C-alpha cells in the first residue's frame, strides 16, 4: 500500500477538498483508496461527543461506511495539555497503516507547524508512518512562495517531501505568473510542483439552509433552503446603486439589508440570481415583499442583529463549510484531474 500525507503551510488551505478530489480521481483510475486523519480537531459535537467534521465530510464524499471516529484515531480535544499527547496516541496512529488499499491518503493537521510542541506534528507523523508529504499552499503572491520554501526546510529535517500543490490561483490574473515563474523557480530548487489548481468560486458556495441555521434567524418565507449562495451583497446604498451591483456581481447571491429598506428589498427581488434576502434589525418587511418573494422562491429571514454584524458572519461562512452535493464533489474531482500531474505523483510514490 502506498501512503500519501497531505499537509498545508497555512490553515484553510483546502486539504479536505484536495483529499476528496484526489481520492475520487484516483478511484476513477481503478485504484482503491483509503482515508485517515491521524490527528484531528474536535471542531464540533454530536450526541455530547466531540468529533472532527472534516473527516465526516470525506467519509460522506467517498462513501466510506462505518464509524467516523475510526477515521480520526486521535482528537486534539483529547489532550489535557497542548504539549502532552494522550496515552496510546502513537499506537492508534500507527494502526492506520494496517488498512488494505492501493493508496492511503492521510490528511494532516491545521497547518505544518501545528504539534511541534507536543511531538505530534505533520512531519513527525508522516515520518513515523513512512508517508511522503504533499504540501499544499494557497497562492497569495511572493509570500506564498516563501511559506512553501519554509515548509520544505521544515520537512527536510524529519520527513520526505513528495511535492507541492499550489491552490486557489486566479485564472484571470495569476495563472500565467505561477506557471511561468513560480513553478520553474521551485522545480529548479528540487521542489516538484505536482499541481496548480485554479480558484473556483463555486466551491466557496454555502447552502441557504446552513446560513440560516448559523445566523439563528427567523424564516418568514422558506424559499429553497438547498439553494447555494456564492456571494453576499450588503444593501446599505440607494436602490439604483443596489440594482447596478446586482447586475454587475456574478454568481448566486444573498442580500443582507435593513428590515426597513423596502426600496432595496423590492429591487433585490427583481434579480433572478438572488436566492435569499436577510433582513436585519429585527424589522419585518411589508406583506407585498413577502408575497413577491414567495412567488419567486426567494428565502426571506429576519435577524435581530445590525446589518454589518450579520453580513460579516455570513461572509465568513463562504469556503468554510463542507462540500455539499454531487455538483461540488464532481467539480473538485475535475479540478484535481485537470490541474494535477497524477501520473507524475504516482511515479514519485513508487
């Protein structure tokens, strides 16, 4: 069985999405793929017990049946002190190597430096499991290259680097720079670049239902709770300006505005791309607005907080929630299949 350890130079770099896309792409080639997250984080609770949501996302996406807790042998929340691993941690981690599959994908910790104090770092785990590291970084210009080089130095002292993947590259403004300069720069220094993945706004989308639940709003018109939102527009300007924004901004939208802004609410409901209207200040709209929204299938909800508080909370959900639906899963697989050198990756794995 070949093992591959996914680590990132920063938090929220897209490890879970990469794990899903890579696994699906490899499975599409007829390979059997297993997944484990040796050390997870108790990001939420279920039935009073902590669990790692990312692992559940991967399990659902790959059709893994069984107890999700088996996918994460050690939870960060188990550690009574940040610098002391729980009893038996290494035994549980090493047990993941007993799985039967062509390839075992191991998802790393929040970022490459996490766990250095406790001894449960990505480098230590990858070394113990004899799993080469595929290092992931979002592209944010020169600073991203510096982070990659720093990560390479850190890995070189303890584990083996397989290569790097550069994620969220703007196809419009950054792709030429990355392929023409960054990739050759890293390759010349012995750092294999095994993937350049473009930024895809559709992967940042969040379901209306998830937004409503997170904000704790009162729903006045249900609309389509499964509809996806790619952007949030704050309706604090005049009606004409709001209309210009609605026409110019691409993607599926949700509008956050005051419950007393009937002008913006009316304009919002003229756009076929608006999926939700979130009204703030605890103020309910006129009945005509509710009727029109129901006719168009637009969700209308009321939040007690002010407009900016609601907008910031909603905006912060984009790209933070798990992949949802076959459309997003297929999109992730497509990005990996087209943006990664899978043949080279398999050759380097040996």
